[in-house]
């Protein structure tokens, strides 16, 4: 049965596998198909539909930040006047050092992450953002991470998440 | 810090970091370009995962379009001596995608533990947060729901 998002239960199962246990093999879609009881071609057709609907963005490696030359990063919270939020958010987005930027329902209403190749570069980016947006220092919180317990951006697309993974591995 | 990658690893990552093509043999182009076999390409990717250079290999989805509509950042005020215990406990839940301790600003902002939680709707998230709160015995927290996503991109890239 298809739900509001246009995915049927096979799509959800497939999406779950592609997220959690993509087989690193020269013919990955064939292996996914064997696991799900679908021909390779159908696996690819279903994925193609999900790409076109915008559900699936891409299938790619997720890199550890330290390997990508990021040496300094922080979360920033800003209090921005309601009427300026769009403009300030756009200005912040312009910086390639900014990877995530959200509006949140709190007096600190703009929350973004900044990552740079060095502490100096990070300080320069933050100073430039302050200058450009004109947001006062008292309205900005710099919240660098001091301890990481978890980062694992994966979702549950199917209710029942049991069963064997196609690559036979269990991930933490 | 010494990199754990050689030039071939880097070149493979550079070529697949924006996504592999939807073709029966999605690694064949990379393999041809680098004059190595497809088995070596996937073998190297596998090894990069095992060595912790690559966190995982898989899909990046628009979770909003797959029925997971809400993400909330929940910030908690946890006594410093309990941060490790509470942080590890919350990190164990699959709905929690991120769990960090962050710097505080005494007198201005004293929430020190951050969890990002994804869920179908606001109610699901609120129920979870209440459960976490009871379980960890932490009653000072804020649920900061995202009302707009202005930007979301992978944090790092191989250049």
C-alpha cells in the first residue's frame, strides 16, 4: 500500500537497505534485488522513481569530518529580528563553511553549523558573518562541541526493522 | 594528523562523493578512470569504512519526503558529573541521530547536552523527550523544533 509520500512497502524496505546496508559490490543492485526478491532492473527502477520524487538524494560515502580537512567547527545560535530572518539566513547560507542552517522556535531563532580548515579560518568566518549580518555579539552563542556521543543520521523507513541485512553485517 | 588515505583512495572518494550513478555496474566508470578493477574500488571503499575514514556508504535521503517530517534539537541541562552517563544513554536510541556535549555560557546559556531527534510528527518527538527526561531524571530541557530548513549539505568534502 502506498502512503502519502508515494512509497509502497517494497520501496520502504529498499530504502532501508540502501541506507543501512548498501552492498559494496560491483553489482550492488543485483544483490539488493536478491535480498528483496526483486529483479535488478526493478530495484533500479524503484530507486529511479525515488530520485525523481526527491526522496533519495544520492548514494555515496559519508565521510568523517576530520578526513576532509575540517579542523575547527562550531554550532552558532543567533537572535535575529523576526523581519530580518530571511535576509540574515540567506547571508549566512552564502558561506561555504556553513553546512546546516535552521530556523527554530525560540528567541535564538537561527541555528547554523560552521566548519573550517583551522581555528583561525573559523574565527575569520564567524567575524565576517557577524559583520555582514550586523547581529550583535550579545545575541550570538558560540557552542562548540566538547564531547561527541553519537552521530548517525539514519532513519527508520519501515516499522519492522528486523531481519538479515543483505551484506550480512550488523552496524552499531 | 596523518591521513589514512592514499591518492587512489582520495580519487575514488572524489569521484563518488556526490553519488554513484544508477547503473547496473555503478563503480565501473571510476574503475576505468583509475585503471583499476571494480573489485579494487569496492574493496578500497570497504577498507575505508573499516578504518573509520568513511563513516558509512549509503543513501542520503530527503527525510521530509519519506514521512519523517520533524527534527527537533533538544537541549538538556545535565550536571557535569552525569554528562557521560546521560549522553551515552540517549545516544543509544535510534531516533537520536546526534548527541553531543557543547560549551556553556554561564548565566546566558547553560544547556550542555544536545540531542537531535527525528520523527514523524511533533507529538511523537514530545513523547520520546518526556520518556528520556523521566528515564534520565533530567527535567530542565528545551525542545527546539526546526520550523524552516535554510541549508543542509554534507559537512565535508574531499577537494
